[in-house]
C-alpha cells in the first residue's frame, strides 16, 4: 500500500468524549447533538471526540454513525479539532471506519485496540501500522485495559510510536506515572493525553485530556488544563480540580454513560437514556446526580 500524505495538526487541551443523545423513541437526536457541539465550543472546549465509549459506539448502526460524524463535523465547522472513534475488532473494519471518518472531515481518529482477540504485541503493531498507512490524518491510540482486554504499557507504546501517523495516545489507567514513562521512552514521537486522570496527567507533562466529565462542565475542565499546563498555576489548578472531583468521580466506572446523561438531563439538556444493555440510573443514583448539578450550579443554556 502506498504511503498516504500525512495531514499535520496539533491536538492539545481538554477534549470531550461526547455522549450520543437519543430522543424519546430512542433514535439519535441530531438536533440535540448539534446543540451540544455548539455549547461545548462556546464554553471553551479544546476538542471533541464523538463515537468513543461514552458515545455508545458499539450500539449504533452504520447510518447512525454517519449521522453523528456529519453532525459534529458540520457543527464544529473547524472551530476545534474533531477526532472520531473508529475502533473495531477487525483491522480491515477499523481501517474502513477510519477512511470514512477522514472522508467526512475528521481531523483525526481515536482507535482502541481489538477488544476480544487479545492480540500479541506484534499483532498490535501490525494493526496500527495497517490503519496508519491507509489514512492521512493522525491516530490517537487509546489505552483502556478495563474495556479493551489489552493493556498498552509504555514499552509497546514506544513501538507503536515508531509508526508514522500514530502520534497521540489516550492513557486511561490510574497509573499516572505511565504519562511520565511514555514521554521518557517516546519523546516527541508520541503526545500523551490523560484519560481518567486529568490534573495528575497534566502535572506529569500530558498535553491534554480526553474527558467524560467535560460533557457536563466543559468550561471549568478546559480551564483546569490551561491553569496547570499553560500557566503553571498548579495550586489554583488543584483547587479547581478538587471542586469538580465529585463530578469527575460521579461519571467514573460503570456510570460513565448513564451518569453523564443523567447529569445533562438534570441540567436541562435532552440527553435521553442510554441504550441497552445500559440502563438509566436507579432513582437513588439519579437523585445523587441531581444533587451534584445543584451543588456546582451546572446548567445547559445557549
């Protein structure tokens, strides 16, 4: 396969891994998705990632995927980078989805490893190398061993970083020292984004954060990055972080989809319910989310 011309674009800051809103009948609500995209950008978010785990990508049809991509790319209109989740178990399918995202105007793709086959290191390198050779936009490798059944430790990340086009990684474990080690091993060949730990990753040198909680608080969590990474005001950043930590923890673990949608619904945004097998939060957990919205004064207004 001939090498593709690589489009160069630098990604940095807090990126929201977006929910996919559904209407009362359970269909993708493209109007609400467009509104969410505009609101995120108006609030100061640095980038958007639709069709990630939080976007319920495994529960969407091809037509629905296309509608999500088209809506977010068109609504963003180049104001912030848009990376599309294109992970798949089959390398050929991940390549097809990545080419489709590129053709529809994505600035990059985020790709989780094959999540069932437990590939070897050599197979992982082949997987990412094949996809990178077939597209002209950057890949953000996504390490989330809790869902992928694969753990991309710094050693294998260093091998993947040698692939032209595998320029970023979302590191979603609680071992924040991995940020340090990936930077140490890869240098400028791999730019690290935090996944679960934003503040801690910034302190260790991460250039960004792909966050769930910024669905709900894009402004403050973008400001958190700026305070720590750009202005070096770590104590102020820590204070802001601790203020929003209840929100960050509320959408951690298995509640990342249902919890985020509950919060947004309480804020006045029609996020809808998750799709089965995910269920809406039980009444007590939903009430907890309502309390967080009240305590932080969160609202969705445009």
